[in-house]
């Protein structure tokens, strides 16, 4: 292994540790403020929506019917596992039928 690669790995490891440590420190301090707590509570849902929209925009057309059926299942059942299995199942169904 060359020195450049070793230095790069070391710097990335230090950066990763610094990000994780700062997250732990800031997380304990920021969670005390009500506005920050609301933002942190909403961030997981916002991340999921962002990932789904990015997949819909850049993915194949079969993602659209899968998203619509999954949204219906999510609204009707309020069950995350059922929603995920439904979306994967619709994509698998279209793919196995050669409709991708």
C-alpha cells in the first residue's frame, strides 16, 4: 500500500470519527430545545420522502405503480413492513413479467 493511500484512509477514519463524536455531543445539547426536537423528529420522514422521490425521478417506470400501491397500503394499514413488502412485490411482479 502506498503512502498516499494510507494517508487517505487515515484522514477518512479521523473525519468519520469526528463526525460521529460531534453528532453525539450536539445531539445531547440540541435535543433540549423544543424547536430543534421537532425538526429532529421530522427529519427521518423527510429523508425517506427524499429517497423515494429521487428513486422515482431517476428509476424505471415500474417504480411509479409500486409507489402508488405502496402509498395506498401505507395509508390503509399504517404498517411500515407491509408498505415496504408491497412496493418490493410490485416491482418484482413487473420485473418478472418482463415489463421493466
